[in-house]
C-alpha cells in the first residue's frame, strides 16, 4: 500500500490542479508527495442542527460521550473516572452514545457492575438524530478519552450544542481546544490527574464564558464556513489558470 501511494498515487496526482486534505492525518500523509499543491480544509459540521439546543441547560455533573464503541475511544477510562467522581458527586452521570463497533458492550457492562456505577451510566445505542439531541440536551459536558482522532467531529457537534468539552490532550483535540478558554484538555494517561481537574471544573459554576467560546469555535467549522474556504480555493485556482492563459496568449501574439 505504501509503495502504491508513493508511486502510482504520486504520479496520478500530477494531473490535479490542487489536492485538499480533510484531516490533519491526511495532510501529513500527502505532504511528502505533493507539498506545493496541498491544502487542509477539515470536514464541516451541521452547526445549525446542533445549535438548536445550545441555550438548554443540562443537568449539573452530567456528561455525554458520542462515538463508536472501539478500543481507541477508551470508554473504560471514562467509566473509571465516573467511579472516582461518584464518591464526591453522588448525582454524576455519563451517557455513552454510539454503535458497538468492536463488540465492547459486554466488557463495558462488566466494568459498570464491577465499579458499582449502574445508576450513574447509561449505554445508548443507535439513537436517531432527534434522540441524540434529547440526550445531549440533558448533559452539561461532553467528554472523550480517545487515544487518537482524525478530526473529532462529535466533539465539535457537542460544542455547537453548547456542551462544555473535556477532551484528551491529543493533537486533533489540542487544535480545537484552548485549555480553560473554550473547553478543557485532560491527560487520560493519568486518571488521577483527570479526576482532580474534572472536580475543579464541576465545582466551577461559572461556565458560561467557556461554553460560549466553545460554541464560537464550533461555528468556525460549520459547513457554511467550510464551503467558503472551498469557494476561495476554486477562485484562486481559476484566477491562476486565467493568468497563465493570458501569458501564453501574449507570447503567441
């Protein structure tokens, strides 16, 4: 696959005016084979759809995770965090929303029983868009311990919905979060440090500034904003092509 990418793919891209990567990982992959004609325009989110619940206050101490039930999402670390938090916050709750991609539901349910957090966790599979919004509206925070992400779509959607994001400090999340300003970065390799930081967040009742900054960050990734970037790119390529044709025409004359 790597050989094909650095030979056939590299050669075929010579016919392209420009290449657009939709994630940081794709950008890094394509940069060695087409560094001069490459741009990064990440995927957009349906901002208006999620923003409909932005003014709805979720329950205190309630979290939501949205994503595939896969190993890299490290949902087990979220369950351990809930176990630790329930001692000090008896109303703490986590909704786990998504599809069981890696057949992990059984393992998660065992951990829930082992940690005695059955009253603090709900596993919600295959929700409709309307049901997802309803579940998200109940939460005050979106949380993810993901080990890696190509983009972090669910996080931005939750931020558009007015949920305060608490995300693992990986490159894709570090790009979107300014710690303490529009969300919070956590180091899930050390769950004890995560526990302390989350407690500080939960005790801070003045989240409005952080919440609104998160909404504005998500707005920058709305499909409207993304389309504008594509239009700008198309126009610049068209302008360059016209200038090249004009120069060739001048030489012919």
